[in-house]
């Protein structure tokens, strides 16, 4: 029975790995940590005597089909955790992505054994024997005809234990979301998936992670997770307001102690008179204090031929000429769920190309 369960689980894992692009979009996984996969070859009970199935006529050996009310749409829920899916995703996009620096908070204790001591738990037998032999020869009690050395309490020597506190690796993720009217449910859904998996993957790399969330339109404010995904505001969009709030938060996390990852998601519509100010803040203040700055621009039918903020970044950093001035600037267009894995690779793998679907 256990062997059958293990074989079935291997099939589930293979199904998830083969369909990773679809699995990471699964709302049940993101919200509840449960994975659903298409109905696969599950052992079925067969009725082994004639007379039908439960009632009515039926042939010998007729399969009992699954109840569609239990597995709607031919799907089955599994016990595969979000951490297991994250491991597969990390492998797919090539993490670990960047070696974290040491932080300034104590996370764990480290023990080393250096030198010798008269007290301890790990006995040093050779040193103890030599000490006992020297004592007996000095006192004249050593019997050359019967060379037996018996250590006494004061002869025993031990490993000396050194206890040190290790500094933890720590990171802060600063998520910024455009919540103006042009950001509809589709755009927010794409952003939510990117936010969730960036958070899960970075948390697997760092033992200490702070999450801060900013929403913005014409003004910016810090909010909790619910407000981040469910707030709608009218009015113009000012990217500079988000960057100013981001800088306020960054003051709490000195870069010599924290790895700082700002993420911003928008459909790209920004008040054109704000572009210069926003670009200046990004170039002169946010980028120097960040490990990577990641900007994802979601497709919006409302944008039309409007010049979007991604174009402003590309032109101001001279990216159309193929020269990446600031390698830690990460840019991506997110048009559909098919883009999530390559966008995550762009954002989190420092060896990946820093532009995804940006320049035609």
C-alpha cells in the first residue's frame, strides 16, 4: 500500500513539474497552500462479480468512474505544499540568485572547540593520560614493572567550547502597487501572482524577511496585505509619490545591514509632468540603496497609444542602444500568466537578462 502511495505521489510531482506555469497561477495554492492537478491515472476499484454496479445491470470488471461532484472538472487536490512547489520553481528559474550579506541581528548560536580546558563535556584521553603519567612519575608512584596509569579527577582535560552568535541574513521587500482606476482585476491578478512568488522564493533564501506594502495613485500610503490588493482610487497617477514613500521606508533598513528589494507594479500610466521627478528619484536615490529594483508593467487595453512609464525608464537609461547602465534595474512586461516564470527569472536571478519583453 505504501509503495502504491509513493508511486502515485511521484506521478503528482511529475504532473506539477510538467505544468509549473499553470500550477503557480492556482488560486487555491496562493491563498490556501493546496495544489490541484488534472485527473491522472489513479487506481480504481473494479467490481469483480456479475450483477452490475450497486444496482442495475453491469458487466464483469466494469470500472467505477470518479464522481464529478467530488472532482469537478477532472481535477484532484493534492497534499503537495507550497514550499515543494517553490523548490521546483526555484530550480526552474535558476536560484539561488544572489549571495546575501551578513545582517546586524543575531539569529543563531555557533559552537567551536578550540584549545583545552579543565572543565567540559568532551574528554581528551591522550592529554589526560600524559598528565596522569607525568604526575605519577613526578611523585614516584609510577611502577615500571606494572605500568598502569590511573587518571585522577585533576588529570582530566577537555575540549574548550567557544560559543558565538551568528549574524542573520536579512532582507526587506517593498512592494508598490498602482491602485488607480486603470488597474483592473486582470492587472491586479497578475501582480498578485508575481508578488506572492517573489515573496515565497526570497523567504526561502533569507531566514529574516520584512514585507512592506505601498499603494499609490496621486498620493501614496503604506498598507497591509488586504489593502494592497483591494484598494481602488480615482485620480491621476504619480509615480514619484510611491518612490518618496519607498525612500521613507528604506531609511529604516540601512543597506550595509539589509538586502533591499523594491518591486513596483503598474499599467504604466503616469502623469507626464511627474516623469522627470520620478526618474530622478529612481536613478539617484532608490537604485543606489537597492540590491535590485524590479518594475513590472501589466498590459492594459486602456493605455492605447499613450506613452507609458516603462518607455520613460528605457529612454532615460539608454536601454534601446543595448547598453545596460545599471545592471540591477530589472524591467518586464507582464501580458499574461505565461509570463510569470520568465519575469520571476528576470527579477530574481542576477545572471538572467535584466529585460523581459521590454524592447521590440
